[in-house]
């Protein structure tokens, strides 16, 4: 981690590039993915402004919003696809490590300052396995398992597990969504597009025509109290997220806490903390008492995957 490395966090909407050394990064550049036909083109554009001596012999670590298994990577919510070996060769990199974006986010957890953790619910503390979940363009999920003085990353695609309903109205929402998709995953409601899906489903249940809204429109109307279905959509979003986060905590035994990442909630942390999230997180029947002891945090670092990449051992 002492040598200079290129790091990149590639999401479904934006790509972030930086140079990292000694566990910290600088020269951050954020671009829209849509500006480029390929990941290779986006990286070349970033490297072009660097001095030749910094480009020579660079190692790189890339976090990608996709399953990472083998040499060929295909993004889930974008058409980019590439070979890791071909990308390394074409960019003349000394080494290239590609990991799931939420694996990189999980790697950041031990390196976050206290000021970068926003407690949701009653302050508690815990040690042990850590879960990470985050709504953005999609729904990411990962785990961090302590192993002696180190940590083991466990990347997954839990955002695509089947969405579970807990109330009659949630069952009604899922029935509406099933008319569009045969498999309604958690990501269909817990993402930017998911906010709109929730709003449109609530309108359909009431038999009224939905407005053409963006995710930003839904959150704006919800927080300003200017549209009742937007208010309800945001509340259901937080409730569903609480249930999914609680399921993750139970599945991995996340006594070290569950961390919420992703850009959607950063601007609304007070509203999120006041929502039904924590109540739904704890609402697990006979295991509610156990869930009450597990802390939940909102990550305030808006690029935790970059922090994780800056501290990622390249030989894992």
C-alpha cells in the first residue's frame, strides 16, 4: 500500500478516479459513465493528465458494480464489459486488482473516522462480523469478517435476493411490481429507480395516474411534504431497507454492526434516522432482542469504496 496506485470506483451512473498512496488518496475526478463507451476509455482520459513518471509502472485497484468472478467482468446496471487481463495489458499496468464495489466499501469500514459514522437508533457498540448494504443506482451488499488482526472480505449480490413484504400494503406493492418483473428483488425498491417504483406502485394501488418523477423529485416532494405518495414512498423505502439490513445482520451474525452506504441517504440523514428503518431492522420476532444489540450506522464518507481501495492489499 506504500506505492502509488490508481484507484477507481465504477458505479452504474458515475465513475470516480484517484491516486492513492499510504492508505490515502488524492487527485479525485468524478465523471458520468455515459461520457465513455468503455472503462478503458474512461481510465485513459484520467491518466492523460498525469505526468509521465506517475503513469509509468502504476498498479491499479478497481471497484466495480458487478459480480467479480474470473477474468471477464460484466456490469449489472450498465453495458460495460471487459477482460481484466486485457485491461491490464492495454493500460500497461504493473498489476490490476478488480473487486466488487461493496467489497471495497466494506474494506473501508476499519479506516473510517468516528465523524464518518452517523449512528441510526440508540448508540450501541459491538465487535465481530460487519455487514454493509447500500442503495444507489443498484443495491450493494457485502460483509467483513474479522480474522486475527486482519479482515476477510466476503462479496455478494444480496441486493438481488427476493423482496419480502411485511405488511398488507407491502404485499400490494409487490403484486404491482410483479406485473413488471417475474422476480421482484430488493433492488427493485431499494435504489434510485426503486424510489420511483415505490411511488408509481402506490399511485397504482390508489388508482391514480403517477407523475413522471425522478428519484430526486420523489425525495424532494417527500421531505417538503408536497406529495403524499412521495412521502409514503420514502417511508416504505426506509422500512424495506430496515428489513433487508436486519436480514443481513441475522444471516452473517453482524455483531460488529451494519453500515449503510450509497449516495441516496447522505443528504437526508436526519429524516432517515427518524424513519421506520431501525424499528424494522429490529422487528425479527424471537430474535428482536438480539437485533436491538447490533449497531447501525450511515457512512458519511461519500466515496468509501475509494478509501477501501486505497487500503486494499493487492494480493488478496
